[in-house]
């Protein structure tokens, strides 16, 4: 029995006017039904809620403001799942809607609950249709067109395969729509090579190739094989599971990092940079400590508590990446001070600038 997570991108789910590609979805669900009948376990991560909302609201272009994106998603999410429910029923499947946010993966209790729910659905042979809960997500970037969400789910379930379906035949050396010299990439085995594929497509989704490479890096680091392929290709799901060459394949390699740290290392957008002294760099790298205000020598960027920051040591380059517990404005006031002095100056600030549990070392973890 194998577990696979299939992510359907916005351009696979809907056309340029936000109308569902029902024939494509029906074909993919027919494949899913055959796999479930054969004893395999399948989870679908689907984009398309905003596109469906855009169509229902008669909007000519995808909204740009966060409130408008969330409102469009609120309109479209129900319509999207209803379509999945009907198509699943047509193939003898029962669908379940699961909405998640990045917070669900950062908090242990939420993570365990979400994992237990998905495992139970799989045991009952129910196909979970997972999407980001756009109406409550607070990070403007979110998961990146659900690619990173799909990787998180694959890591959570220890899946055998993460399949990212898009409007391309996989990754290319450059954007094939803009560069005639672009060549398809059959396999990527080096994290450095994968990270270099960063061009962004011009589709409706939020992720582009950048989101897919981040997702593949995360999944690979947790030992999950990833395939990036065209969503309209007949038999793409079964062929990818069987190991046939259907796009770009990224083999898994077990690194031992948690799903949260893989997300933080590869996918969470960095909003600022912290310069630290040599003592703080040693404390992070060798003693497994948190970053305290006394070790901070410079604060760059405008970030709030909860945003990701890059931590740079003297002459070491990037030492770590983590979630700031103190916003940039307050941190500039307390940088270089001992914790007791910092609390006297700004009583509401946390004792740690970045807590050890919310920090990943660049050289030793999730690389």
C-alpha cells in the first residue's frame, strides 16, 4: 500500500476565466478511483478557490489585495469542493474537505490533530480534498499556490510520492515561454541545482516554479520523492506512481528535519536580516540555544513578530533562519541589551529574539 499526495494547480483546475476544467478533473479523479480501488491511499491538494470565486463574482482579473483575495476564496471554496464532491461521487468515491493554514503545521497540537484526521480519512478510503484556509490565513504569501502545503501534507503522512500537477511538462532550465533555449529537466538530485530553478510563471496561481522548487526541496529533505508534471497528461498519476518518466523527478533523501523546519528553511518568505556577534553565533550553532537581544548587533528590514528573518554571523554568512518573536521596531531598541535590561526598556517584548524551537540552522539542519 502506497500513500501519494496529488497537488492540482490553479491552471490545471480552472481556465483563464475561472471556469473549472471539468474534463481534466474528471480524468484525474477516475485515476484516483482506480488507485483507491487497488488499495492505494490518495490525498488531493487543490488550488482554484480564488479562481472559482473570481468567476462567480464576475471579476475580470485576479484580485491583488489580501481582503479581496480572501473574499474571493470564501465565495469560491464552497463551489470548488461541491464540484469535487460531485465528480468523486461519479467515480464511487467519498470526498472530505480539509482546510489548513501554515499555523496548523507550526503548532504541535494542531499538527497532530490534522495528521490524525487525514490518517482516519485514508483508512476509511475517503479522498481528502485539502486547500489552504485562505479566509483566515495571515501570511500574504501563504503556502505559495498550495505547493508548499502539499509538501507539508506529504511529509506529515510520510507519503511515498508528492505529485505536483501544473500546466507544464515539468521544470525547465529557464521559462520556456520567454527563453527559446530553455530545456526540460528530467531529474534533479542536487539541492543546489533545484534551488537555482527560480523563475516565475505568468499563470493565475501564486507559486509559479519557485513554489514548486521550494515544495520539492522540502519533500526531498524528508525522504519523499517528488514529480512535477503536466496535469492534463492522460494517465499522469498512475504513471508517476509507477516511476515512469512523466516530468521532472526529484528523489527523496532522508535528512531528519521536521516538516516545520523544512518549511522554514525552504519556503517561508524572509522579511528581514539580523546581524549577530560571534558569541551568539556559537551559541546557536554549538549549544543549541535561542537568540537573545544581547547577541544582536544589527537589524535590517521591516518585519513583525512571527515573520521569518535571516540570522547572519560575523564572517560566516547566514547562520540560521527563524521566526522573530520581536518586531523590527522594538528589536532596534533592545538590540545588544541583556534580557533584564531589554524588559525594563520595553516590558512587552519576549525574552528571546528567536526561540530555538522556531529556528533552523542553515549548515546543520534541513539542508
